[in-house]
C-alpha cells in the first residue's frame, strides 16, 4: 500500500501521461491501484456497500480530502470509483477518454447529482479495515 497522498497522486499523474494498461470498465481497480492495492469487490457499488458505514462519507466536494476513494452511485448498476485530487479535481477512468485515467472535476456531473461526493477513508487490506493516510 502506498503510504502518502503525494505518492498516490504522483502515480495517477504518471498514468495520465503513460498508461500502464487499458482501464476500460476498471474504475474500482484503478482507484485501488493508485493506493497500490488490488480490487476487492466486483463493482464500485459493491465496494461502497461493503464498506462499514462509519468509514463512508457524503460531503460537498470541497470537503473531500485528496487521495480519498470516491464513489458515484447514480446512473448505473455498477457505480463508479475515482480518486480525489486537489482544487476541486480528481482522477477517473472512462470519463473523458475510454480506458484511460484523466484529470476530471471531482464532482463528476454523471455521478454526483447534488455536488456532494461519496467517499471512504478506510479500505480493506488483508481482511482488515485500514485507514487511508489522507
């Protein structure tokens, strides 16, 4: 697991410039890969639902800490996952360019109807809920 938001965002910036794979329909994988983790749920929606409520948040975009894994639960059965960045921006796959990670608005219009973002501050690592160092 990466241990700093700086490293996570640096990894994402590198993937924007030099993609290591095709991320088509792999939003949960890309969000967890940014933290150096494997995907753990069959979809972003399931990952959100499997996260204990005490680690789930739904706040205005400006309150989402950089590095947080964000979840969009609208408009699809499977949901969407992306990473919060700085200054109202984030990193998402399949939003601007199919299969690629791109910089995007943090409050993605297709996924956040009220300018609020669902996000988590803990992730499962080896079966234990572990805090992200946000």
